[in-house]
C-alpha cells in the first residue's frame, strides 16, 4: 500500500474543495498592488548585470552594493520580480546548503562540517539583513517537524536524530502521542523535531522587501525584460541583449533558476520539475483546536514522495509536494500552473491527513518549476573568460541557500578567493543529465522506483541502489 494514502481515485468532493481556487501563488496575491518597474528601452552601461529577479539575483544585487556602493548594478527580470520559484515556494527557511545533511554527506563527506557551519552563518546573516533593511517577511523560527508515517521511518528516527546532533542540531524524537500533541493527524506514527536553523517566512514579502532594499541602494531593476543572449564585448565586458535594447556590463551573473539558461552548457545540468501547491481558507477557532499545531512548525513527511505543509500568518494551511512532474524537454510557462490530476491527489491526501477538517475549502492553487540538478543543491561556474558566473540547481530549500549562492557567484565573478570558493562543493559540477528522450525515460524510471520504495518499507531496488553507488541517489 502506498503509505497512508488511499488507493482509490480522488472523489468529486476532493475536486470541489479547490474548484473555485485562484490559479495564482497565495504569496504574490497577498502583496499590495504596485506599478511594474519599467522594461529596459535602449542600451545602458553597468558594472554588473544580474539576469533574474528572484532571491539569488536580489541577494546578489544587495551584496554587490554592500561591497562597493558605487558599483552600478542592473537587474533584468523577464516577468515581475519574484514571479518564478522565489514567489511560488512553501516559505520554509532551512539552514542547509546541501538539501539536507544526508544528501550532503553522500556527496561531500569531507566538507560537511564546513558546509553546515557556513549554512548556519548565512542563515544568521539572512536574519540580520532582514533587520538591517527593515524587511518584515513574517519570520517564525519554529523549527522543522518531520512526520513519520511508516514503521521503518520510526525505526530509523533515533539514528537520524543522532546524526543531526553530531552536527550541532537541537533535535527531539517524538513518539506517536507526542507528535500528535504537536499536530494532530491519525496518519502519524512519530516525528523528528529539528529546532536548529529552521523556520518559516512569507516568500512574497521577502522578495518584495529585497526589491525595495535593492532600489534604495541604487540598483536599477527592469521588469518584463527577458534577456535574449550574451556576447563578449570588444572592451572586455559582456553585452546582454533584450527585446528593447541591451546592457553593456563589465560582468554578468546568471540567476535564472529553472528558466531556459543563456548558456547552452547549463542545459545538460538543470531540468525543470514542476511542484504544485494548495492553500486553504483561514481556519476557524474550532478547526485550529481540532488539529492543535500551536507550535506552528513547518512539516514534511519522511517519504520519497513527500508532502510539505505549514500555517500562514492568518492561519491558512499551505499543502504541497508529492508529485514532481517532469515533462519532456522541461518546458516552463504559465500554461503549466494548473494541473488537475496533481491538485486532486493533493486534496485527497490533505483530507486523509486531517479528516477533522472535512469541508475546508482551498482559495489558491498553483504550480512552479524547480531547478533540479543531479546533486540536488546549487552549483556554480563561470563562462566567457570569467566575465559571466552562474548559480543554479537549488532543487528546493533555496529560500535560505540563495543568499549563499549569490555571495559565491559574486566572488567567482570578482576573482575573490574565499573559504567557500576553495571547496569542491563550489568547484565541482554535478553529473549531467542524458539528452532527450533518454532524459525523460531516466527521470520517469527513477520516480517510479522511488514510489515503489515507499510502498515497500523504504527498500530501494536495483536501479536506486545503482544510483546510490554512482553518487546520484536521492531519498527525500
């Protein structure tokens, strides 16, 4: 049986719960209306051109101005600032650069102490930046709860907790009663509560606050300005072309996430996988009492195909994950934001987890592309003789890690040797994905085998074990 999830199809009632939901990110819909920043018209000069107005691009703009307030910085955004992954995620703020400790240890065991320390340092730096720039991102440092839904997950909980504690985490293992005292669901057999370096933010407010801080620092932001190409300039810089003009810059940082990259080489390393999310109407007092959740922790279950969920500031429940939808060729676009099969499964699983909330309606539903690479964490590189740098491939957990990604990208552009730039983690590329159609076949096979492992007590079959041996395994 596939964990606690029903084997029967979703019902009409499950679909009715989200039938009237807006197909838009709750985080972006919750922001005050504002006029768009104007698109670029004509040709402008800059010291630094940043392509992408999400978390990585905006953090990089702020870092660049902090390094040198006189530095002329331009940000190009194809849509509105935060319209991509930065405004569509769950708002989980996690101090990890490696998509979790286990994933990092499988790939960079000799560097994990350094990477964990850097992750916590950048997490604290992010909090300090919120204060310094007056950004109210609704930060709640409530820790992270992992819900255990299967006996084999309970059996491995103490070992997982011991590993986290060895790297300085404050962790508590909860039995079924203690877990249900935190958040009440009949599906829970136990839990692991990591109180270190974990919390929640409103990602829309965060990206809006970063935009405001960047503008206040003198950064020029052009929205609705897609970058069309890169070319070396005769003066040693780079020309970035756009539909209405161009930017002539000394250096360029690419922060394009899952969107088609301007460098052809990146197409081998990054694929766009779609994730989908539902957000409920605000809970009534009785509904809140029915589920508890007074600690307001972010929650994710321990399966390969997992759900993540949290409360918003006005007591809505955000519920996402489980399906990771890859479409051949990795297209990204608004036409993919609405995907009824996934929303139906999400709704069914929500009411399986919280049957006491029967009758609750969802007000928002949306999808978004995740920039996935084979090591499941950000990677870096340079091009055009060091004039261009990139940071991409976060694979989720990027709300905090993007601040580190931005800093490293700038350091690579500026030729600045740091502790981070000396690491294999920064210097080494992930294993490339095969070309299509083999790429789609490999991804589909891996997804089927991960689902099979969930149905079979976590036991990984020959394909997953082969990926593990090659350093490509993934289990969360």
